[in-house]
C-alpha cells in the first residue's frame, strides 16, 4: 500500500507541471474598458475624420472631433459658447472617461471644421492628450474606438516606436518615421500621426526640391493648416511605407503645401487601411493591415 502511494506522488507532480505549462502558453485576453461609437465617413467633401459624442460640464452635448495631430490638454470650442463658462477650464466626458481641459476659443465665423456637412457650430475638438495614459484602438471598419487599460493581443501587429516632439509653442506631437515613393523616388520623413488630416500624407514642397519630380499635371488648390489656408498641390504617389507595411492604390495622392515644415502629416486615408492601436502609456503604435 505504501509503495502505491509513493508511485502516485510523482505522477501527480507531473500532472500539475503539465497544467502549469499549458497555462503559461495561453494568451491572456484583455477586454476593453470602454467602447466609443465613432462617426468616420461623411456624405460630402469625401471626408474621413473620427467624430465622437461628448458632454461638457455634465450638461452640454457636443460632437467631438478627435484629432491626434492636435496637442495640449485643451478643448477647442466656438466663442459663441463663451457665456456658458465661468472659468478657463471645463470637464469633458467621452464615453466613460472624463478629463478637465483648458478652454481655447476660436471665432465661430473663422471656423474650418464647423462648416463640414453634418457637424456645425455645436462641434468641439480635442487632441491626443485626452486619452493620455490609455491605450486606444481605432476600428475604422466598424466605426468605433476601443479603450484599454493594458495592451491587448498584438501578436499579428507591426510595432513602431513613437517619438514625442515638442514644438516651439510647447505643444507635444506624436511622430513616427515613414517613406513615400513618388515617381520611383523615395522621400523619408518624420510624420505626425494626425486623425484630423483628411489626406493620405501631407508634406512641405521643400521635401521634393531637387528630386526632379514632375508636377506638370498636379492638382492645385489650398490646404487648411493651423493659421488658415495656404496654397498647395497634390500629385499621385506610388507607395506609402511604414516599417514593413505598405499602402498603395491607383487613387492615392500626396498633398504638398508651401510651408517650410520639416514634419509631414500621416492622415486618415492612410490609417484607415489598418487596425490601429495607439499605446499612450508606453508610446508605441501598432498596425495590422486590413484586407479590404
């Protein structure tokens, strides 16, 4: 009898070790702490922009443009609402998340985004720092943003380190390196991750100086930047490359403006080709190509 018990002990130990080994191999599933509905496509202007629903000071309901290219812990709102506030800050709630933000008023008659069909004056704008210390996933296909407190499974994603860039105004921008191929020539630059940019990519005309790129058939017009409209043009591009990922299609055009900026803008028409996870805790960008 004693011999039988002694034989069972090593067998039981082996079973426990196997169970522990299986547990270590399992992928822990991380669930979002919140799911926020997002209006992304608009009927007019060929517009692609994440617009959420928000509440200011627990009472004022607004449409919220979530612009990762806008920096600072501030809320951009029309001066027509100035009488609703008694201080220079307000609480903004999007989904379950609430944050106190400084108020930055813009002149309603000079607004660029409130004229967009389906938005109007009852629209505010917040930048990436609203979700600072969170992890957010853009699901462009299902028009939603998922908010996480810790990183979900990113096994199938490419990881790109984000550089925090502080400009001369003291504002912080999220930068990643990328490449654009135009007429067989490669342009390398650092790009602001910019969900407020309704383009594939925007660069300064300085980036193509000396590259002998043919602009004979370029589309000329004006582009909106901070400070107003500036002259610009767009030309077809071959490829946009981010790490080992590519974006290419026959309708892809790159916009250039007449500013001396050294940084480019990586816009929504590029980002919508991916499942995008923005880790604002460790400052990493995760991308997985979507098969459309």
